[in-house]
C-alpha cells in the first residue's frame, strides 16, 4: 500500500462517507465502492484501493452528494494526453494552408494550359478546312480549264483536211506532232543570209601626191 492510499483512507475516514465513487485509469465510468460497517472496514478499503489504478476518489453521502475528493496527481498527469505547443500547432496550420494554395495555383495553371491547347487545336482544324476547300476549288478550276482545252483541240481536229473527223485523243496528238514537225522543217529550209564581203584597204599614194 502506498502513501497516497494511506492519505486517501484517512481522508475518507474523516468525512464519514457512505460510499465512494472511484475513477479508474482507462475507464470512462467511475466505480461505486461501498464502505463496510465492520470493525476492520478501513483495512478492507485499503486492500481494495491497492488493487485499483485509481486517479480520483469522490467521498459521497447516501444521496450521492460529494463530501470530499481525493486526487492522485501523478496518476492523473500520466493518464492525461500530451499537449502540443501552440507554436507547433500554428506551424502545422500554416504549412497546411500553404500546401492548399500551391495545389490551387497548380490546378489553375494546368486549366489555363489545357484551354490554350484546345484553342490551338481548333485553329489548326480551321486552317486545314480552309486549305482543303481551297485545294478543292483549284482542282475544279483546273479540271474545267482542261475540259475546255480538250474541247477546243477536239473541235480543231474534227475539221481536218481529209474530211475524217478526229474524234480521239490519238488524232489530236497526231495533229499536234505534225504541226511541230512542219515548224521544225520550215526553220531548217530557210536560207541563211550570206556574211558581208571583207573590206579592201585603200591603195597607197603615189610619189608627189598628197592624200586629201
């Protein structure tokens, strides 16, 4: 039995309590301990308290009113949770807020980059659509021009000198080749202009004559 239990029993004896309300370490509800009316009741009470890890004893009357309270300060301090200093709590809160701000800023940057990327892709799509439309227009123009040229060649070929309408691409090609050959042959048959005669030097002056 410890000194604190001796002091507790002496305090309980002086209050004339009817029963005790004992708070045990690790238990949420206190225990009710009756005080015997036997002659050796204080020895029995000391033996009961020595088996408990009590932190507080309330001496109560028959109605439950508290007459006196005995507290084991060492046991109460050991059972109490450790308290963190305000400095550590403040630093932890500041770090948490700072981390939240960093996350929000990163999300805003990613969102802006995504919007810019989408806008760039849409611009590329519009450019490709315009180029495709332009290529289609050019293709139509060239097709129409080639059709008109072919029609003109066919019309020229159909009015040939032999009276046979030239209705095929081979006839049109023959007509073009014949025209090209005629041009080459005409250029070869044309006489070339003779070179100019060489200049003769004037005769030397005779004796006694002066050239004027």
